[in-house]
C-alpha cells in the first residue's frame, strides 16, 4: 500500500511501531558482534585455539543463512507474528546454552542455535514490505537500519567493558535479558501484517524458482551480498588485526571496532531521506562505490607502509557508509521483484548475503597470521567491493533491456 498506515505503539491491532522494527533488526546485529572483543579471553577460558573460537562468527553466519531460507516461506504461510515469537523464545534458550557450555565445542553448538534470532532481521524487513511499496519500503528500511546502526556502533565497546569488568559470560547474560524484553515487545506491539496464504509451507518453498529465475533478484541480492561481504570479512579479521597486529586491548578494540557503524548510520539516514527521490538503483550504485573506495584506499595505505590503527579503522567507515546505502535499497529491490513473495524473498536474499558473509569471515580469520599482517583481509574486502559494483551493473543492464523490449 502506498499511504502510510496509522500506527499506535504497543497496540498490535495497528502496524508495528518503528521502535519495535528497529529493535528487532538491532538485536540481530548486537548478537553478531558484541562479544567479539572477548574472543581472545574465551579462547583461554575454553583452553583452545583462536581459530576455533573465531568460528563462533562464521558458524553463526552460516546457520543464520540456512535459517533465513526457511523463515521466509514459513512466515509467508504461518504469519510473521507466530514465527517471531517462537524464534525469540528459542534464541533465549540457546543463549542459556552458551552461558553454561562446559567446552568450546558445546559453546559453538549453542552459538549456532542462537542464529534463530535471524527471524528478527528477516521479518522486520518483510513487515515493512507488507505495508509499503518499493521506494517507500527502501526509505523505511533505511530509517529502521539507521536506528539499528546505533547497536553495532556501541555494542563492541560495551562488550569490551563488560568483558573487563565481569568476564565474557556477562555479554551472553545481556543477550538473554534483551531477548526476554524483545519477546514481550513482539507480543504487545506486533500484529499480523502478512496476507493469508492458501498454500502449504511446502507450496511456499515451491515458489523459490520464480525468484531464482529473476536476473533482477540476483543482481540486487548479489550487490547486497558482496557489499556486506566486505563488512563480514572485517568482522572475522578485525579483532585479530587490532589485537595481534596493532597490540590493542579489549576496550580499545571495542571502541575502534564500531567505526563502520558510524558510516552505516549515515548511509541508512541517507537511504531513508533520499531513496524515494533517487530510486533504489542509484542508491545501491553509490553505496557500492563508497564501499570500494574505503577498502581500496586502506589497501593502498598499507602497501605504502603507512598503515596505522587510525587509518585502518577510519577507512572502514566508508565500508559502513556503503553498506548503509546498499543494504536497505538492494533489499527493497529484491523484495519488490515478486511482492507476493516478500517473506520468501527476504529470507532468500538474506541467506545469500549471510551465507557469503560466513564464508568470507571464516576465510579472513583463516588467512590472517602475524606474518601476513592485514593484507589478506584487505585483499578480500577490495575484491568483494568490486564484485558488488558488477552486480548492480547487472540490474541496470536488465532494466535497460526491459525498457527496450
């Protein structure tokens, strides 16, 4: 629908309030990166190797990607509200498993189970697309993720402070408390926004080929996947670069680690303000250029032998800016290719993005050693930035052909 629906906070007979949508999206970001400054000490606690504990990022992302392929069709069939409530409840149980895990292997199992919180990210976007058209949904998603950007901006710093004061488990106790608050908020504020479906869940899965045959869907999804791939590689490699290459402490790393979120906040604000004016394609193109610029300049600085913590993390702000422009607009584009499959498209596009991110995060963590410095991470980020530019080029080419047809 094109007109803005009436909204009343904590009234589930009206559409969810933007505060609720921001918190739904924000929890997913918080769970992903808040505990990262604790990874070295968690390695010591479980008496294992850093590479094993670093898998807590890659495995989480991999399971999150798989979950998103399921969440979309299920929510299209059963409704957004039921799936959200079940997902948040299971997340709380998985968080308790992480807290009381006796070994690294058990911790990693429950860490993978925590990925069920992907329901919050997927369905916050699907709910927006249920209520608004393509450009308006890009604008709304931009505002939602602008608010969400505050979370990854401050959560690593908070996580580092909690680690130093109370140990790594304090991060996960905070996850549990936030999960309980989110469950209450969904119960009170989120009504059903999806149109009733007469198809079974299996029937919803059979709709996937309709999306997979669309070049525009692939172009938007790949642009988001490759642009965010730069950021996910950063998530996997930046803790090692900060602490091992630059010798930073947990709290200091947590402060610098949030640099991309500053750019992400700005980029989402620009998306919210200008998506309806310039259209999603231009916003995705400009975001891909910003992302590539930040990674390429950072690599050039290190090649010149002038790399410092300030130069490294400052250039990551452009990565965040690019993601803030690309993700809401590419997501809105992907969800608008087949509007009646908004939940399915949100899940599939998210799975493509998160699955690629999981691989890149693991690759960055595997390749980085004290001898390599930051170079493997920067090479990965530059290549994925270039690939994002090629992906949005596919969308431009396809739409040009459709106009000429």
